[in-house]
C-alpha cells in the first residue's frame, strides 16, 4: 500500500455511544494483533500471517477502521496469491506488515 503515515487513526464510529465500549476494547487488542503479525512474519509462518490479516480484515470495518481493514485485506490477498512462493515476496510482505502494524498501533477510539 502507499506510504505510511504517523498520525492516529480514529474510528469513524467514535461518536456512536452504543459502540464506544466495543471500540475501546478493540483498540486495546491492537497491540497484541500487531505483535502477532510481527511474530508470524519473523517466523515465516505465512499461513498464520494470512489468517491474522484475515481476522483484522473482518473486524476492523465493524469497529470503524476501514483503512486498517483495507490494508489487512491487501496483505491477506497477496499472501494467499503467493502460497508456495512466499520467499519471492518477502520484502513486499515485510513492508505491508510494517504498515499494517503501524496502523494497528495508531488506532484510537476517539
């Protein structure tokens, strides 16, 4: 995906009082998700990395983080497309994981 930003990523649902607690819990989980992404990348666990990206892809939009979900979708699709040839996409995958980790760590409820 395109260049990384450094500012916070605020949930588009931050004004929804009914979602506030769920968004807070989701944001609290993002550090662990980011660490899981890094661990799977460093270990070369491509299937698990794709599975973690899939989880983020599925949950981010429902919590108002469409940009994070889109980035996770791109990573998952790339990994699934390259099954068996992961070594050839290592640098690209590392950049995508770095960006997704950065986004996860910048997620803020409000």
